[in-house]
């Protein structure tokens, strides 16, 4: 029930709520393990590339660094363009979000993490 409530709040109208929920999901994943939050990955990938608020996008990327896994290969490709962002924090956060996915998307992140 708690996870469902948090997931619903990822679409909240308030940027601060979306940011806080992304951070809460990241902290929860550290406690219960990434596999328990796998289903939130799709929404977090969408937030990372589309949210209108930069802080929310960065929070989604930070959460993905803890939640993303090889199961998200299909969604991970959608944020690889962030590796070319003019914002160094976005580039680095995207690289950390892609690393746990593995494969080619993780390889693209290596120069930034290197």
C-alpha cells in the first residue's frame, strides 16, 4: 500500500512532492532492495527525461542509480541523451542511473564515470 501511494505521488502537481517521493523511493530501495521497487523504474525514467523541473529530473536520476537494473534496458535507452547534457550534474547523474542497467547503455556511461 505504501509503495502504491508513493508511486501515485510521482505524478503530483507540486515539484517538491515529486522530488521528495523520488528521494523516498531511493532510500526505500536502499533498505528493501532494488528488486522490490523495480516497477517504479518506468515512471522514474520518464520523470528523468520529461519532468519540467530540473531538480525533479535530477532526483529521478539519483533514485534510478539505486533502483535501475538490467530489467530496465528498454527504458534506459530513453535517457542516454542526458549523457550529452550541458549540465555536468545531469550528465553524471545519468551515468550513475545507467550503470546498474548494464550492457550498451552502461558502456556509454563509462567515459563520464571514468
